C-alpha cells in the first residue's frame, strides 16, 4: 500500500454495510491494514458477525452493529461520526429478486436511499456503493433495482456538492463469493458427482474477491463524486467454465455436466457499459473504466475542480464491452 492509501483511511471512522458478506468481510480485513480509527460492520446476521470477529482475533478498533439498511433510525445512529461508508448490503441473486421484486426494491433501492440520507445527516465524507454488471441494459429485477441504486448515488451528487461524495463500483460475477456458482458446483460435485450448468453458451464476466475489493478501495481513494468505476474483466462461456473447474479441482474424478436451462431473469451475455452510460464521460487505463458526469454538466462539478484522473485517458463515446467479446481462458483459470 502507498502513502496516499494510508492517508485516505488512517485514523478515519469507516462503516461497511453488508460487512459480513463475501465482499464486505474482505473489505473489513483490508481496511484494518490502513490503521483506521474504527471500522463499523453493519449487517443482519449475528452468527456471521461472531465468525468474522473470531477470524480477525477481536481487534480493538472494530465494532459490530446488528441492523438493516431498511431501518432508517438504525442507520442514523450507526452513521454518526463516520467518515467513509462502503455500501455492500444488497439482495443480489437473480431468481430470488425475480420472485420477490418488492423485497429487492426495499433493500436495493429504498435501503440505498436510506444510506444516502443517513450519510448526509451523519456528516459522512464519501459513500462507495457496490453495483453489478446487471445494470448495463437491464432485463431483470436485480439489474433494474441496482441501476436505480446507481442513479440514486450518482445523481444525488448534483445537489450534495461540497457536502458528500458518492460513487459506485460495478462488479461482474465474483468468483467464490457466497451463493455464487463455484461454491455451488463444489458442493454438487462432492454430493452428486455432477454439476448443473444453466446455459453452456451463455457468457459471464468474472473477477476475484481480491480484485473486487481492490477496485472498491481504489474508487474510494480517487473519486470526486458521481463516478462509476468498472474493472476490465475477462469473460468465459459457462460450459468452458465448468470444464475448467472440473479439470482444476477434480482431475481424477468423473464429474458430469448437466445442462438444466436458463433460470428466470438470466441473460445470455452481460455488458459492462449500457445505453444509459453513453451520456457520461469515459476515462480508461489498462485495467479500469471510469464513467464520470459529462463535462458539459455544471451540476456535478465546480469550475475550479474539473474532473481529471491521473493515469487515465479520456476516450470518445461509443465504447462497448460485452462478455461474448472478451473471453480469456488463461485469465479465468487464474481467477478461479
């Protein structure tokens, strides 16, 4: 970690919503290395909080808060005195959001609005919210609800200038995250001798938990408010991913692949950039895109501080990044 990274979080009070999930808990682990004054973990599951504390050996600067982002009063109390918020709490599974759309809205949209409101009233300096590639040209409840979350975060900057900076990071599928396909396949391989693949020709972006957390922390370091940060991820056909998985973890076992068909809400291919993003300014380096509020919009910036990102080049609109066009088996093999 460099000096700028240390200065960004050292002696700060940081809160992580959904802090006991796969991404949230790793964020907590990494943030503790920056010597913050305090890290607060807000989540609903007391057992996971206990397990996280055990794994961390009970550091003196961590606080566990039972709570739900749907609860405005609880958030107001939890956010008091906080400097930086990482918003990782969400409903994230496509089929469950399809069958429970009102619950997805309550958590992903209304809950995120509560986070913004509590951050503003608590004097928070920055909020970094975790989004998904499902927001690019959405066709399911998860993508639509998370796109609304992104719009809440990004557009709120227009009237919170000088008070609060809000930005988003947009993830693809995160390998080995709880509830994701790889741990599910591991359980199926061990118990059934076969793994289920929905659509062997569908493609998905993939990133590691480490990559996801690094992107989130970098976003907090460089954001000026109003951006979406997106890692340039490799992608893979699900059928190929299944074969790579079996070859890597069960080379001496005869694990079968069972094609079960698409789930409700599934897309064949994912995009990192959608039609809604074309109104933004595009910045890029070898590893990442930054979508910033358009330079012609004076609502998001002041003349004395225009948007500029060291190490990034401003590029023309019309950029596309689709999972069917960015397949890279070698990179995927390293990630899984």
